[in-house]
C-alpha cells in the first residue's frame, strides 16, 4: 500500500495546483518544506511515498536535498521529482539527474502533467476526472493577437475541449475569455493545447474538429467560478 504522504516545496502556485486534486480526494497529506534542511528532515520523519522539490523556489538546495536523500540507504528509497524553471538548460537538467532524482518535469507546470508524473512514480492509476458535457460559446486569443470563436463541449477541473475551425499545435498557449452560466464575472484563463482533433486525423471520433486544452493559470475569481459551476453540475437534478 502506498504511504499517503508527499513532501513538497513550499510554493504557493505548486500547492494551488493540487487543491481539490486527485491527491486530496484520495486523502494524501502534503508536507510543505522550505529548504534542504527541512526537506531532508521531513523525509526522515514522515517517510513519504514521494518528494517534490521545486528548483525555482529552492534553487540549488533542491538538488542538494535530492542528493542527500539519495545518498542515504534508507531515505534513498523515496521517489524524488524535481521541477525545473522556465529558463532551464541541458546543463541544469543533467545536474538534476546526477543528483539522483527519479523524474524531472519541464515547464509549463500544469496540474495534469504534475499528477501524471507523480502518479507514475507512485505506481498508481490516477482516476480520470469526469468530463461534464457543456455547450458554451467563447473566444480565445493566440500569439498572433487575433481573436477566434470556439465552443466548449466538455469541462473538467483541469481543462476543456474546444470545438474550433482554427487549430493550433500542441503546447501553444491560448487566452480564453468566456462567462460561465450563472456567473456575472468573466472567466479568463491561460491554457495550453494538450491535443488536437484534426479533420484529417481525429484522435477522438466522437468529437468534432477542435483542441483539448488544459488550464495553466487561473486567477482566484476564475477558480472560484469554475469550482461553483462544477459543483452545481454535480448536484442531482
């Protein structure tokens, strides 16, 4: 049985990604740490199943912490995931591997990629988030600064599918602008294109031409609106 404790860097954005996530629904305990000393101490005391250290937050102490843990015969059994900064180069990635980490995660950091990697290290299957059918007209803006119309056909806590004639490659960032039903506050979200349903090569035949996108950044207002809307969908009619 997997020990349900995860030692994690004290990083507001990182912790916010895991709010109401698979880990919390499965009653994992997150143990925040600030530096190398508290990181190693937490692994010693808590005996976690996983440690997640953010290089942007802990800087060189993240690598030192990983190195110290992996050098210990007992502590070294703990899986360590290191998160890289936006400007990470090959030398930094190689230094992380040399420190003994079990996995690296390059930016952009999203809840989907974080959970996929973490669950892979833990050897557990992440429950697929329920996709709620919706039909919401919206607009999105790309790097070309043009605005395109689209329709959201399903929605989860981590993203949505956009029916759209205009398609962009995987990893493209888009800015969504819509209003959720029942909310008077505009919902603005930065998203990443995770997959594409191209008219000539459909990944999912039941869906039209469009893009599956995952949320990268939501402001607090958007987070609250999304949570309220999804909770309303979960209530039996």
